[in-house]
């Protein structure tokens, strides 16, 4: 799904009939959990139960474990 210029992807989620799985690594700095993931959850909701959200602790954008020193 591609959003039109100036349109956010969550605006179009309610137009889809298919189930949607949103995955997020909480150490991702490209798609930030606080800004992007939470905004999507707030704006899109569950679209009648078709959207499932999962966040993974300690994983980055590629779902690889982030080692902290």
C-alpha cells in the first residue's frame, strides 16, 4: 500500500479488507516506536480487529538484537 503525497498510510488502512500485521523493534531509530508505531496504533486502531500490532524489545529496524554497553 502506498500513500499519496501528503497522505499518511493509516488513512488508507480502513480501505483494505485484508488482515494487517504491524511489527516494530523498540530499538528501531528509522521507524521510531514513540512517534511512528504509537501514532499508527492511535490513528488506525484495529480497523475492526483486522490490524494486529507487535513490538519487540531490544530489536532494531532489521529485527536484530541491539547490544548495549
